[in-house]
C-alpha cells in the first residue's frame, strides 16, 4: 500500500507479514545475546527442519550443532539492531 497525497514521496506501509518478519529478526538478535543455554533452547523454533545455510541445504540438527560450536567459542555476545536498520517486504 502506498501512502501520501499528490506530490508526496511514496512510502510502503509494512504488511502484517513484514512486521512479523522484523519482529523475528529482532527476537533472533535478542536470543543470540542471551546466555548459551537460553539461546540454544530457543534457537530450534527459529529454523525449519531443513534450510539453505551459506548456500547449501542443511538439516536443523546439523545447523544447531554449528550454532552450538559458535556459541561455545564466543560465549559472551551482544547483538543489537540499529534503529530503522531492519526492513522486510513480503510478497506472494
């Protein structure tokens, strides 16, 4: 949907799906800033049974093993998004 009157710069109004996608991204950063046990408990819900990860198809168990190795290597993490830096557009 476009907003604005004549001569206004068109801006897209985020759909419910786009707002949900942004909320998931923000939650992901929040989880990855959590202690390892909290992060690893919540991480599986963020991924489908199989995903494309760095260009190759990988199952959730293998992906979670990689995430665990990363978390073990860097146990103290702090991820924050910059305001207005996450945008999503969802199309049919």
